[in-house]
């Protein structure tokens, strides 16, 4: 009996020990771990969306307004004969591409008729001067005769031939005017360049018989060229006041559309005061001085791209183009790492940034670098700073 009970007691003791160990193990497994809270946070963070962000702060931006236009000479005209006659001389400088200085003789018209006209006018003037002298002598003699008779009082103007003197003087003036006109016509037989110019094309040859109004050569002024640059209302708003543009001869850089290596300096000379009914734009006119002597030379007809520095824009955000959606939306992250949707209106769009007004009440914003279409406002994210 004793040995039997001993086995029973031993078996019961073993069961009791194993049971206690099981309970202890169960309690040990179910007891809270002091590091569990950080693990939960880490697990939660693993489930957050990671977004690349950059800091955007208010800055000062000087925008550049771009416009396109065609280079044109200030004057382009076709010279015409003012007298009739045959062309007897043609200058070599009338060939296309030649440059001529103001006053250079380009053509000479047969002057025989006009030399004769000058001679006749001179003869008529001489005759009128002789007639005037004769009338002066007659008037003087009439006054002597009146005084000799001693009739007293004042003689009649007709007795002293005053009307005859006046008529003779008018004949002299008319003859002088006719001589001046004949001399001008003689000078007009020499067709000269009215300004410093370059020749586009010659239109007549030696022997061509000209009538008044016959065109002889086409030229353009070479001292300065102009470019008319149409601008929209928004582009005008980016520039300084119009009076300042003109008074300070605001600088403009011109480049050909075919190359970015060439450039010419121009200045603002005037602002048009009307809006085009077809384009709803208004033009800024710039000037290039001595264009044919620049390196490279600038020619009329060249289509150019103009860059005009605007006025400084203070307190704006310069946002990379990739951060703004096609709908004009940017996504930012607030202090609690939540997504915030912001609708922006561009002040100006530059090559690689979009300039917008700074957000009210925010000195700086944490900007999402690559917004996604799946973003939902208010969702928590994990921001990853990048170089902005």
C-alpha cells in the first residue's frame, strides 16, 4: 500500500508541476511587452504612403517675357522721277545689296530741257529787273515834274506811277520764283538717296524714258531697324510702366529662331496705343541701331524671338513644373503629415518653374515633388525630403 500511494502521490506531484509550468508559460506569453507600443507605431508607419517633398519659400522673381516679330527697316520706299526725260547715267551703287549714303547720286536724267528752262527763267528775271528800274526812273521823274510845276498838295499815286512800280516789283518776284522752280527741276534730273540706305532692286536702265512718277529703284533705310512685338494683357502686366519702358530705352535681346548662338541688342522706342481686333494684343516696338554693321549682320525680314526683362515680382513661390498638375493643383504636407490640396493660379510660367502667389499665412510650404492622381486630402503620409 505504501508503495502504491507513493506512486500516486509522485504522479500527482508531476502533474501539478507540469500544470504550474503550463500556466506560467501561458501567463508569460499573455503578459504585455514594454516595447510593444513602439512596434505598433512602426507597423503603422510601414503602411503609410511615402512621398518626396521639398521646401518652397517666398522669393523674388524677375520674369522674362518672350515675343516674336519680324525685323523691318524704319523706311522702305521706291524712289520715283519728278521730271520727264531719258536716263543718261546709272550709278553702280544701284545694284541690289549696295549701300549708299544720304545724298548719293543714283540716276541722272537728260537735263537739256531743264537747262533751257533755267536759261529762259533767268532771261525773264533780267527783263523784269530792267522793267522795274525803268519804272523807278519814271516815278522819280514824275515827282520832279510835279515839284517843278508847284501845284502844291500831294500828287496822285498814278501821277507818281506807284501802281506801275508795284506791278514791276511783282513781275520781278514772279520771275525769281520761276527761276527757282526751273533750278529745282534741273536738280531733280539727278535722283539721289534721301537717307542712308541699302538697295533692294533697280527698276530702270540707261535710256529708259521717265515720266513724273516713274519708279526707278527700291531701297530701305539702313541706320536702324524696328521689330513690332505683340503682347497679351497678361504679358503687359509683367512689364514696368509704359512710360518707364520708353524713357529708359528698356533693353531687349533678339535671337533668330534658327539659332540660339546669335543675338542682337535692341531698345524700346515706343508703345502702340491700340489693341488688334483680331489678336486682342498690343505691340511693343523695339529698335536696333546700325544693324548691318553688327556681327552677325541683321537683315530686314528676319523672324526673331525677343526676350524682355519684366519687373521684379516679390513674395511669390517659384514651383517646379512637375509639382503642378494640369488642373492647376499642388499638394502640400501640413505639420501633422497630412496631404493638403491647394489650387494655384500662375502669375507667369517660365521655362522650368511656375510662379504663383505665396499661400496666405504660410511663410514656407512642404511641397509634394510628384503629385499622384490617387491622392486624397487629409490622408497621412510619410514625407521624404528631397533636393528642391
